C-alpha cells in the first residue's frame, strides 16, 4: 500500500506511546501534517478537561486521579474521528487504557534510549514524576518497568537524535504495511 492509499484507508486514530522525552508531540505534529490528520495531545486535553495543569493535578489529587482522568479523556478521543494522538508516558501502562488503545487504534511506540530521553527531558521541568528524585535514576527505573509493556504496541520505531522527519518516514512506511494487514484480515473475515 502506498501513502495515498494509506490516507484514504486509515479509518482509526494513530496513537503514539512511549516515555517522556521520546518525541511523541513533535513527531506526532509532523506526522499529522504529513498525513493531513489533526494532531491532539492527550495531556493537553486532560488539562483542559480538569481546568488545571498536570503538576497541579498530581499535587492536589494524586497520580491515581490523574490516571482516571487520562483514561476518560483517551476513551473520549478514541471515539472521535481518526487523528494522531500523543499520550503521556504512563497511559499505555494502565491496563484499561492500553486495552482501549489496542482495540480502537494503531499504536506506535517511539523507542528511545536513556541518553536521548535524559537530554530531552532536561529542557522542561513540568513532569511531576521526574521531580521526585534524580531524573536519571527515575528514567532508568521507568525504562525497566515500561519497555516490556510498550513492546505490545502495533508498531515500534526508534526515535534517535537524527531528524524527526526520518522517524516520520519510518512510521509512514510501517503504517502502510499495518493498514494493508488490517484490510487483508477484514477481507478474510468478510468472506467467511
Ligand atoms: C507521565 C508523562 C507525562 C504526563 C505525566 C505522567 C508518565 O507526559 O502524562 O507527567 O507517567 O510518564 P509526557 O510523556 O508527554 O511527558
């Protein structure tokens, strides 16, 4: 399947998952432009819904409340017309949220190594999980905890320190194959 067919056939959202600093928002925005699809950042939608910034949600209500809000917002967004959706790093770790993403979208894990993540997260200080101690040690622990689960994404693409356009290119290539496979299995299903 080529890119023009992909644009026509894509009937579900593309959900970007991966660690803080893996480039979900910047790559997601570019991917949206490339495929002519709207880009939405789940974290921003959560802030809008809560009328409160993420660090404040964590501080005032705790992580469990944040995760509940995150689940609701992602559920709502997945029910809307297809788009590119960037999710916060912990979203795909939540069983129910992951099940929704797996069944209603094509998930893409932007895999990045510790050095790249560290360099990127150092540019912002609004991530509550990294305020709880040494960011390097926290990221290392989260990598160990999360990477085996992120592996369940439909597509895995490495997000290195090269141009984002290369990552976008790799995603588009993999999406063409993925959508072709989905179409193939739908045709088999229909012929039964
Ligand atoms: C989190 C990642 C953040 C945000 C929240 C929790 C996580 O999003 O959802 O601070 O658990 O990894 P980004 O991955 O966009 O930084």
